C-alpha cells in the first residue's frame, strides 16, 4: 500500500511539473515576437520562486540554434554577466550532462554559482534542473519548434527558479522579466550571425 501511494505521489508530482513546463505563447507574446522582439513574463511560484516564460522567433534552423545553445563558449555572449559554462560530467551517448555556470552579480544580486543537469532530445528539447550550487530551486526547459519548413525556430523557455538573494521577491521577478528578453535577443543575434 505504501509503495502504491509513493508511486502515485511521484506520478502526480511529475505530471504537475510537466504541466507547468507545457506552455505556449499567447497572442501578446506572439505579437512581440512578430515585431522582431522577444517576450518574457515572470509570475510568482510556490516557495518564493519565480516562474519564467519566454519566447523568441529566430530565422535560423533548429540545428543551428541548438548548437549555439549547447556550446559553453557561447554562454558569455548570451548571458553577458556569465563566464563560459563547464561540463563536469556527461552521458556516453550525449543524452545528458552536468554543467557548472557562474553568473557575476552586482549591487543587489550576488555572484551565483549554479550546477545543473540537462537532458537532451536533440533539436527539440533541453530539460534542466538544479543539482548543486547557490540556487534554492531551478527546473525548466528550452523547446525548439521548427518554423517555415525548418528554416526558422521558435524558442520557448520555461524556468521555475528561486535564489538565496536578500532582495524583495517582486524586485527579483522584475529583474528576471527584464533580463530574459535580453538573453533571448542575444541568442537570436548569435544565431543570425552564424548562419
């Protein structure tokens, strides 16, 4: 009986997490993307976390967008306050890896050391979650949807994140809402430059 309850609880938790990640941009988000912009929203989530949704359309194929996203040398071009990430360990088949990333802070936000595992479904999904470092919580995904017969890519980003930061939660969420489109636009710029 206890095993059945544990399995049911685990399944319910997995389904809840999967449903939180299954997100599609609404009409406001699509309008922002059509105007050559990126879109992001951050809402409060349980345990003081923020739930980020972001999206951008890129006139480059999913394979190219994927290559830029997974290359640690590209990290500082996408997140300008970050060092290149480091792969700490990886599956022999390339289906997963564990990476370390350091993002340098400023006046209100400290430098954050993050260790996360990514699971890969090439050219379509990168799922990631915290396995160490300074963040209290992090779980999310990047989805890549082919557009225009594979000549373009819609990138969808979802992340539930909580950090140990001595700043009001609303201020942190506002910072994430401002920074997420910048990262998406940096990704777009790098992909277009690499075509």
